[in-house]
C-alpha cells in the first residue's frame, strides 16, 4: 500500500471489537510515534498506554461517550512544554505541534496495522490530571482510541476540493 492509500484508509473509528490488540502492534505504533519529527528534534512527548481495566475505567471518566467506553486500548499523547522548542522571534512554544505530529503518526501506524483509531481532544482535562498525575509542565494533548474496527462508516467524510485549500504562487 502506498502512502496515499494509507491516508485514505485511516478514518476516525468509533466502533471497536472487544478483541485484544496484540502487543507487537502496539509496539510498532509506539515506535512510529517515537520516530516522529519534532521542532529542533527536542521530542518533548510522553506516551501513556492504557490497557488495564482499572486504568481504562479512569480514562472513560474523562470522556463519557458510549463508543469510547468500548475501546480496547488508549494511547495518550502528552507533552512537556518546558522540554519543547520555543521560537525566539515570538516565543511560540511548539509542544502542541510536536504532539500533533506524533499523534497522527499513531493514527497512521494503526491503520497500517489493520487497526482503527480516533483522535479525541474534547476530554475533561482536570479529571484526567487527577486520574493520571503528570509533572507540572506536562499535559495531555490527545487521547487516541485504538482497536480492531467493528463497523466501517457508511461513507467517508467529505473533503474540500484542492483549489479550496491550495494556493500556487
């Protein structure tokens, strides 16, 4: 499969089988995330893999959606803002950008392994920090649900036309 085919294969999966995700597939996905590019190669991320039922219950408190409750594995992409590169001209911290790149590597690697994923960033941040203590400079950017897809969507989401998103000068 070429890269464009992989990109087209990936979608936000919200229906998972109860089947356990094999550790070698999780390891592959994490290796892809670890190798993601980051500003000045600072790699300010930390990945939390949530597999135990006790920890999954804590995760589900942070985002109370029915489909989310049936997720076999969660990968939380966290960053340490004090470890990220900051652009000198305007003090722009690139932690969120670096985390987003790593998160998308996770989603694409999951699709490559025959798994579904969904990027969730609308969760209860305070509850997450209470359930999963982090260092003062570290925070979660996204929770990625991960598992074998139970139901394919009837249709893929529509995309803007090329001329709406590209300017050639």
